[in-house]
C-alpha cells in the first residue's frame, strides 16, 4: 500500500550546534554521538520523534556526515525501534556554517513538503510532536502569516536549565499567544531592568510576560520558514529569525507564536556542560520517560535497580566492599573494586575502577581505567583514558579521549586532550588560565562558554528532585515498577513541600507516574501515604511529629484526592503500619501518627477499629506498641464520652 506522503509528519534535525561549547570532546567525535546517561544524543532525538508521531526525518549534517550516516545505517541493520515507523535521511553539506545556511540549503533542495518540526540534535523530550504540529496548523488557519510556534517549558527561575543557559524574556498576547517581544540574555546577566515598548502594552488588551522559560530548541514551522531564510541572508540563527520577524512583521507578513508544555511533559536542550549534568540527572530520575538510559537499545531491561536511583547493567561486577550512594549508572562489563565509593555519577561500559577510588558528580565514558587511590570529583573523562594511581581530578576537569594521566597528578578545572606528536601521545593543557570555569570566554561569536559544574547541582528541577537518603524499601532490592513508582512519588512530594508547589500539580505528576508504571488504584493510595511518611525531611528533623503534622496539613488536598472511601482508608492505615515498621524516624510513634490522621479527618473511627483487629489477628510488630495501645484506649474513652453526652 502506498503511503500518503502529504500526511506524513516531517522533522528536520540540525546535527551541528555551530559552537565549541563541548570542546575538547567535540573535536574528536560528532556532537550527535556524545553520550548522555550512557546514550548518544542522536538516539534520544530519533526515539523522541518516533514516539511523537513523526514519520520522516531529515538529519542535516555540516560536519562528520559520513560518520553519522554510517551510524544510522548500522542502527537500521540492528532494527532500532525508531526504524520500524520512521524514514530517516542523512543530508550533508560542508559549505554550511550556520543554522541559517542549513535552512537555505533545505529550501533550495525542496526537502520539506509543508508544515514541519525543527529541532536540534541536542534536544531531549517526550512530547507528542504530531499533536503540537496539528495545533500549529489550526493556528495558521486563523493567522495566515503564522510562520513559527516556539516550544518552551515553564520552570522555576532558579532552575539550572535557566541559570546555566541564556535566560529568555518573552512578552506575548495573553489571548492568542502571539509573541510580541523576545530577548535572550547572557548567562548570569547582571541586567536588572527590562524595557518594554509602550505599543506592546497599548495595542493589546492583556499581555503575558515570561522570564522563566526553558528553551528545548524545538519549533513548529510553516512552509514559509525556509523561503524566509532564503530571502533574508542576515538570518543566521533561530534567534536572528525570531528577532527579524518581530521587527519586520508587516514587511515580511509573518508572525510568531509560542506554546508551553503541560504537566509531566519533559523537554530540555543539552547546550553546555552544566545543562549536560542536569539532563543526565533527569534521565536517571526517569523524568524523560519513555526515554531512558536504555533508549536506542534493541535489548531492554538489562539494568538492575538498586534503590536511590542507582542502576547497574547486569554484566557489571561490583566488589562486596564498594559503595554506591545515589544517582549512579554503571554500564556493561564494568568492574568496580574494593572500598570504592561512587555517588551522583555515570560510568560507561568496559571500565575498570581500582581500589579505594572516590567518584562523585562525574561522568566516565567507555573503556576508562582509573587506578587505585584516585579521586574524581565533578569532572568528565572521555573514552580510552587511563588515570594513574593517587591522582586527583576535580573542579570541572575535562579529559578528552586517549589521554594517559600520570600517577599522582593533581588536576583542577583543566582541559586535557591528546595529540599525535611523533606518533606518541602527549598531554596538552588548555590555554585558558581560568581553573574555576564559571564563565570563561570561548572566543567564538561572543558566546559565553559554560564549563562543567564544580559540584553536582543542588537546584531542584521542575522535573527532578533529591531522593531520600536511603532506599524507601531496603528489604526489596528487586527492580519492580512499584518500587520505582514509590521513589518517584517521594521525589515529587519532597520537591513540592520544599518549593511549596500547588497540590493539583503534584496530583498530576502522581497520576502520570501511575499510568507510566500501570499501578493499581489501591496501590496508589498505599504508596501516596507511604511516601508522605518517608519524605527525607522527616529523617533530617528532630521533631518528627510536628513535621508529620505540617506535612499532613500541607498535603491535605493530595490525601483528599486519594483517601476518600472505606477501602482507600484501609489502604492508608496499612501504609501507616508499613511505614512505622520500616522507617526509623517513626519507631514507637504509630499511635501519635494515627492521632494526627484522625484529627485531620483522614481516617474514621470505624475503619481504625477494624484495622486494629486485623493488626492483632495478624500479630503485627506494632500491635502491642505502647503508643498504639494508648491511642486506642483514648479512642475508646472518647467514643464512650460521646455516647454519654448523646
């Protein structure tokens, strides 16, 4: 049957970033093959597009075209998931130096047939592209000049995706979402005021102002976009295009719109080393689901979940005395030796990590050897490197592939790359004199270079948050979906409590996770209460009961949403039992916790009495707990007094 090409959703992916933000790593490999949480960027974008309803993709390469073409060919031969539903073409042009040049080439070659999606290879998202493009088409029926809809994710102002990138200020018509003003600032700009043209306010009944938008490098384009680039040779970047349309709207007969992603939709762009760290962390926390560290692999479920967002490939081997703390990913055939501690780090395939090594906040690629007594802190080590004994690598050091670091080396914020000199490998340090890497100039186009973060970001993501200090189910190392669901609910509630987010938003997150893991309603009821009593703040606070009272008060709308029937109340009470048995901070406090729930009208007297009988029949460990006995004595007395007064 012949496919109707007119109805196939098209996407153009620009495979080059046209900057050197990832030097020296990008000197020896294409940006598209840079691994993020163990997966090359190209796998994320292709699987995103396939999941999002795209049927045809044009990968436009200005550099390393043959390498990318060979990678795509091998992926198709290996029956990559995206290859089943999507046709992928690789286009190459060595003459293109900017994104604008690429669009002019596309226009000259007539590669796009109509409406299309424009994205970068550094985009990671789980959105429905087809639905968004259809939304743009409907918009174009109302405004024939609508050229492009920009896609953003609204996040907290302190979010690392904003703080580590170029912040955006956007003004738009509140009724139509038509963009009226768009301005990008340099990272960590000190500008404290914004000039808003008077006509922007006077000509529109209501204007929305946004200053907290994360740009995922996604645009929904009309057929007029490539010709607009061809007609305006000063359009070299997407920002040039946006600026040009806004100041020449009447002359070009074109307009711009924007849309905000909703709910649990994830979208981010890996634009520099700091956003690289943030996105890696989000992938480990499963916020980009269904994208994960197994994206692009034909074999799934090869990783063991060990709690606290720790995952290791089944063929990896760990010494009994090594410690994995939190947020860790370990690739296949990697071996970690005695007394080594790994935290908040990604370690690739076929690595050998020696004895007494500390790795924190770092990214270790494939085939790396780190010898005994080394410290690797907040750094990046590319493939085929060897780190000699007793070395310290820290403060955002980046080591390119095939480098051998001598034993006892002390590297702070250093760029190291290997060069062939007389067929021998030698070490080359970057010419930068800056070792703290906050905002050193890259010398390209005036852009600020954002170096690797000196410490693992403690900023809370709108997608991710710190997990609890210990696995909430320490007795169950099996990577079941229910365990992962519980950890995600704990993460969501902990972030909501810290950032004072609306309960409605948290309910949406919980429901999204529920459907993602196919969790039954009675399990959701149980795990929501279990998560509330397992929040990290309880383990850190000396006055546990006051904190529990405050948590129950703050999350009362969440409890009301799930605990509202007799069966759900019984689920709630079973969760209290489970929490009081497993959580040290609730040891001996079951009666007080029940009293707080009773006073908050979460549980009723009849359900409590029925549950108490079940406890005694099943010989629960907390059945004879002093506080529990006192609570039910008090409840009985209160009930009798109530009957007497009647």
